[in-house]
């Protein structure tokens, strides 16, 4: 009964803060507050508070054994060794390959030769003054270089 009262008080307080934010025309903040305010009531109504209590008690029991039980310390050492090995192998793998990479099968044959870019359309004729009639006369040098390279 006490957890119900606490969760609904937290929900009401969060909704009140969301209302104040909405009154200040901070609608995004108000929506976030409203979403967070719904969590305590939702957790209570779904029955997840007893689950959280059970998890908390289990964690406390584990922490008490951590101090006194050598078996737990052996497990922590094994987890540490595992983490160091994983990090080391990833680091060595990035520096250089330790193992030979698998051979890839050869392709069926050489790729047919074709240009990477479609051929450019014919350039418009230059006018008598050396200017082009399309307004791109400044790019004539660049176009000539590209044409020489076959682009």
C-alpha cells in the first residue's frame, strides 16, 4: 500500500511539473516531464516494484559475499583475465594480421573494358569573339583538359 501511495505521489508531482513547463510554453520539456512522470505509476501497476526489490536484495547478498567468499574473487579474476585477453586480441588484430587471411577465389574472368564515365556530348561551337554562346566560356580550359584525359 505504501508503494502505491509513493508511486502515485511521484506521478502527480511529475505531471504538475509538466503542467508548469507547458504553461511556460516549453512543450518539448513538458512532454519529457510527463513521460517520466508516468513511469512510477506504470511500474506499480505492472507489478515491477516487487521485482526491483528482489533484484536489490539479490545484489546486496552478492555484495556481502564479495567481501568474504574467495570463490567470488576467483570469478572476478577470471572475468578480468577474459576481458584483458579480448582487448589484447582486438588490439593485436588491428596492428597487423597475426593469421593469414583466407584466400579468395579468382574471378570468372577479366572485367570487360568500358569507360568509367559516359562520353561527353559535343561541345557547342565558339563564337567569333572567342566566347561560347552558352555562357560557360570561362570553363573552356577546364573542358579542354578533361577532353584530353578522356573524361
